[in-house]
C-alpha cells in the first residue's frame, strides 16, 4: 500500500494506476476505522481494480460546540486496517492540505440539508457535501462507497452527484451492527459502560417501528410512535427525533411505504448517536 498526504502525490499515484487501465474505487472516511468502514473497503476491493481510501476529519462538518477536537484519531491503526483490506492508495491529508484557507466557495444543500440532522446540526450536511465534492474531484473514482448508517448524508451525496453531474457511481453498503444491534460507529467509543449497555435501544426502537409497519400499519405517526414507545422505556436516553421520511428528500410522508427511512437520533450522556432502518 502506498500512503500519501498531498494532492500532488495522490494525483501522481492515480495517474500511474489509470495508465495501467485500472477501475478506481474510493472509500472516504474520517478514520478510527471499524467494522462498518471495513465492509466498505471490502466491497471496493471486490468490485474495483484500484482501491483508494481517505482518512480526513473534516472541520467543515463540525459545529462550534461539537466534538472536532476530541474525535477519535488513530493514524497507525487506520493504516494497518487499510493495508489489511488490500487498499492500494491511502490518502491522509492534513487540515492545511485540504483547506489551506476556509473555502470561499462551498456546496450548499437545500431543504434536504435542513431536515433531521440538518436541523440539529446546522451546516453539517453542507460541510459533508463540500468535502465529498473535493475528494471526488481529487480521486476521480468510477465508484465511491458510502454506508446506509448515515442515510441522510448518503441522500445528500446522491443528490449532489445527480444535480451537479458528477461522473461517479455512488454505491451504498448496508449498516454493520454489533451482535446486540447497535450500529457500529466511531462515536461508540465515547459511551460509558452503562451507556453502551443501553445504546441498543435505538435499534430495538427502529425494529419496533418497522414491525408495526410490517403488521399492516400505514399511518407514519403510528409507526414513529411504536419506536418512540420503546425509546421511552430506556432511562438516560434523550431522543432528539424519530421520523419516517422518504429516502431522497428526507421529507415527511403521508403514508408509510416500503423504501421509506425510519431514522432516529438520541443522546446518551454526552454522546449523540444516529441510526435508521428502511421499511420493507
Ligand atoms: P465516517 O468515518 O463516520 O465519516 O464514515 C465513513 C463511511 O463509513 C460513511 O460512508 C459511513 O456511512 C460509513 N459507515 C460508518 N459506520 C458504518 C456502519 N456501521 N455500517 C456501514 N457503514 C458505515
């Protein structure tokens, strides 16, 4: 594996790969790599000839009171994971390399970027779209891999690629979970033992909502209520939202149908977790 820190080195390594006729697959990450990231890397390895992965904790997508400074970082561990998954080229830019100055021109997401996550984390999805746009330009992959875990981020990336004619195929990989159902996340490392024991309630709640739908319920509020009732049973879990939305715009739905996304965000102590399931 070749590891580089600058765009110039990245371009040079990619030019050599392309000259050899390889199809490029790309997995963007913020590092602290876990089983969710590994599933993306494995899919890219299976499906493309030259795999590029990036590790960059993007300051643009963190709010002023969020966890940018404490976000888990493990450069050596990440390099070992990337190497073990057969990544050809690792891109680990520093902040000054990616953003020598705060970018004057950014991607601004419309209503999709202001709902659910966007409402609780103003500017977050604009920051995601802006860094993903830059990374896709730098790497120029045929296929870029994203997780269903961050469903609204995935929707934003898909819309950006469609609306602005990016020539990249966006591939979605299913959410990887712990045996007790908790979605694997870098932020799970923040949980105390007690919080970790309570955290699977998010997935149990989503499953309850999905089961209510599978039993024939079509009223979105009733599906959401089934999830909320489960969350209400857990002490120390502060629910921010439970919402059934359509997967493209993340807007509310009139009737619950297969393909809709049931999404949740909750705080356990100081840790904010998100998760989602798809109906059907
Ligand atoms: P992050 O490093 O958190 O920015 O995530 C990088 C990529 O990994 C994103 O496309 C995430 O959606 C994806 N990802 C994170 N957690 C999981 C998970 N548990 N299962 C599948 N993909 C995930």
